[in-house]
């Protein structure tokens, strides 16, 4: 959200759709591992809940996945796996690998470990780990991102903030100091968000679909309003008036750009917020129903299960076995 002065001298709030989505894209539960690896070495990294990242502080390696050719990584390269898929990292494109979870690690801080592994050859230092998205539901931004986001250290297109974050992580990884583990987990959070921002600016996927709608001057404003104020008593007409479009024009244009009607998108967003209120804020069903404009707890519960595939009680307990 930005604030600027209008022509009549009054201050107005202007929603920046990209900023609103990034505000909604919050991270928690970071974990970090510094790996000192001497060739020959290979690690099988399991899939994780949330996003995984791997940063090459020194040396180089190959990233291998079930599909595709091995990807060469050099010093300063950052890999982001937005949906947390597993992979294999190794000093050669076809070397043997062992499960990383089977190796002994030294605890060096809260949610931080040190791994030493391999033979007596060339040294590679990796910084890896994961972050969880606070919103446990499927975020449209994550759904649109590629399975592997590769940011090359030598890429001159990287913005100044991203280059600074990569440099800071590299410097800390190469020269660990007291408190470094805590700093690295914080840097990991910032680096992941900066990588997402870079992709938003440069990814070809952003020219159409949901991200294209987000950049539309009017539909983007409607998306920002839904993300910022999902509990408001929105109707198609009210959203249309807020962005100065007629009800019919807004509905048709929103559906064309986003892919689903406005009220369906609003309902998905509300259920995502409701899930966070259930799991983290431990709000009562009655309060959540009232906040989101449902006439009763049963009507909210039915809507929640229809959109998420599981009951509010299961969401509160964290036993989310239904479809998403």
C-alpha cells in the first residue's frame, strides 16, 4: 500500500497489487544447514513441506531431479524449489549419493546444523534449508512458479537488493562467526522473498494468467482489495464500484483474466484466511463465521469443507488429509 497526495490536496491510500501479494506471502519455520563437502560426495535431499533452497557459497555442484538433465551450479548460484520437491546434489553429474537425513549433523544454533561429508577432494560449501509459508493453503503465486528457480550468481540482471542478500549469505557462510546461525536463518527468509520478487519482475509466466491479472490496472486493484480485506462484505457490485467498473464489466473482465469468477476467488481467499485463524490464532468457529459474514457456524463449516476438502476441526488439529 502506498499513500500519496491527490489533486485536491487530500491524502489517499493506493493499493499496490504486487506489494499486497508479497505482504500476504509470509514465511515461518526457517531451518538452515551449512554443508562442507569434499569430493567425491552426493546428497539425496528429501522433499519438504514449504520451499527448499540451496546456495553455493564456494565451489560447485550439480542438481539432479527425476526429470531433466543435471543442472550445473557455480559459486553464488541460488536454487529455490517453491513447492519443496526433493533433489540430489553431487560433485559430479552422475555420482553416487546418500540420503542427507542419514548423516550425522552438528547442531550449531536454533534450527541450524553443520554437515561435513565426502572424501578428500575439492571443497564445496553449500547453504541449504527450507522455509514454510505461513498460509498453509495453496497460494496462487506458488502454484504459478516453476518447479526450480535458478538464480545465477553471475547474472547481471539481478537487482541490487538480491545481489546484496546473496553476497551477505556467501560472506557469512565462508566466515562463520558467533550468532551466525541465527543470522543465516533470517537471511534465508529475506533471500527467498527477494528471489520471488526477482521472478515476479523477470519470469515469462507473469505476462498472462493470475500474475497478468495482478498487473492489470483495475483487476489488480480488485485482487489487492480481496487479499488485504477478505473479511469485508464484498459483492461483485461493490468490488466493481471500488475500481470504477460496472458490475457486468468487472465480472467478465475478472473471470477472463483470473480464470474464475470474483466471488469464487473471494471464497478461496476467505477459506485460506480462516485456516490460518483456526491453526494459529485458535479462534472459535463462531467468531470466524461472524468475521467472514456467514450466518452461522454450520454454514461456515459447510463452505470451508466444500472449498478445502476437510472440516474446520481437522484444519485446527493439523490433520489435513483431504484434497487441497
